[in-house]
């Protein structure tokens, strides 16, 4: 990656390829990046710091970019520790630098740091500008995308949106994984609950002439920006990207898994695109991302201790927590003597918004029999019709 984002605007972020869990729960195969930037003008502004895991490298990058200069400002767009961990060290290293944030930034600050910044604060609000010389930053408040203090900054000369966590993705800067898949998994699990807040910020961004997006994770985006913004618009409206059916199952002895595979085959025979997920073996964050992607969902679950098999319970809890909505759902339950999974899944779906359950609800009693196959065919018909 070219570290010169534009003339006198330099990338000083760090890759963390060895991180295995983001926020202590989301598995990573390609690590993550912590992005940070410097604007070198009559005044020097640093935009965010980095996680404590990469403190030494970040300070080396900062010093290399500064040369003989010292920063005038530290812009804090987000107080989450993976971006703000080094604020204290920065303030100590550069005692003349001021810290720029909004009211909520400075409410959170003493929860993480003990430094007295009463004489060093620059308080900004929506639409305020900070002139650095040839470059001017305009501040765009983005509360609950995904913390209450989040703000973005738009640089007027180069038309750059410093977008905080928005438009970020998992993976280091040079991680080869496609942007869309890892950005979707990042968005729906980190930001997904806050779709209305994202919609508010997108409306603000529509009034800006944006040539480059600089997020706090993942690559700097300079081309085809309409594609990335379009994805965020869909995701934050909880609208699917593609036609297709996610068939997610939770099976004890394999019979429910067999029913799920038969349903998958029946759907594909009708021309549907499908994704089959064994919830006991699939990362739940990835499973949630697939539901964000496709317009329909089929759930197949064994009854377990008069309840849902745990991985299905966990999956549905995550869907609800991330505010998944506007999907059509088919249900398959299994129970040898007292099947309850269908009712319980229906109740959880009813607590979510605009989740339409189609008939028939298929009940398997133990092993899959011929009448089960016929019922699964009827359910495949219903799901197929719903996608037209």
C-alpha cells in the first residue's frame, strides 16, 4: 500500500497479523489493521492512534512521518481502545499538542486515562472546521456508529472522508481476501445493530464530494466508492444483497442434518442459490453475515432438553442482537417424543422485525422418512415462491 494518501497526508497505521480474535470473539484468519493518519501542513494533525499491541511500531511510524516536526493536534474519532490506547503516551511525548474531540469523547476520556487535559481540549461539534493551512477538516458526528462519541472528519482540499470504524474490514492492509466478504462480516457483527444511525450518517455523507475513504481498519478506498457506499446502505436498511436461501441447521445425531441437506437439494433443484451451515461448526459471526447477505433463511433444529439445541439458540440470539429483519424463513424441527424446536424458533423470530415464517412447518420425528421428504419439498416450494 502507498502510504502517501495524498500530498502531505500520510498513512501511519500498523498491521497486526497475529491477532486471532477481534474484540475477543470474532475469529480472524488474516489479522487486522489499526489505521492512523497524519496531515502535514502549517499545522500538523494526527488522526487517531493505535492498539497497545502495536504501540512501538505506531510511534516509529509517527516519528518517521513527522521528521523534525511535532504535532499540533490529535484528532480522536473513536475512543475504543484499539484506536485510542496510545493517547496517554502521545500526550506525554508531545506536551504542546492539543486533543480534538466532541463532548462525548471527553466524557469517555477519564474512563481510560488519568491525564489532566483541561487546558489541551479542543471541543468540536457537527459542522465545525479546523484549519491546518491548505487543509481544512470538517467534523461530522456519527453517534452509535458504533459508540456514542464516534465522529468522522472530512478534509476539504483532497476530498477525503476519515470515516472512523465505518467502511472498515477484517484483515491486514494487504490481506488478499475480497473486501466485500470481510467487510460484511465486520459490519454486521460490529455495527449491525445500529442501522438507523448508519443511515443518518450516509445522508450526511451524500452532501459531501468524497474522493477517498480512510477507515480505521482495512484498506483506504479510492475507486468505485459508490459500490462500498451502496453496500453500507443495503446493510444498514437490513435489505439483502442477493437472492438465495441460507439453510442453517443444528443436529444431534445427523437426522436433522440430513433433513437440511435434502431441503438444500430441493431448493437447488428449483434453481435457488443456497448456503448450508452446520451451526455447531460454523463461526456464528460468519453465519450472521450470510443472513445479512441473502433474502431467505431456513432453520432446522433438534429439540434438546425441551429447548433448542444450543448452537441454534446462540445463532438466533445473535440475529436478534444484530437487529436482523426483513427476511422470509422456513422452519424444520426434530423431536422423537416431544418436538418443541419449531415453536421455540417461531417465538424467537416473532420477537424480531418483519420476519415472515412460511408454511409448512416441517416436523421430523427421529429419522427422515418418505413423508418428511415430501414435506420438505412443500417447504422448498414455499421458500422458492417467496423469492420471486
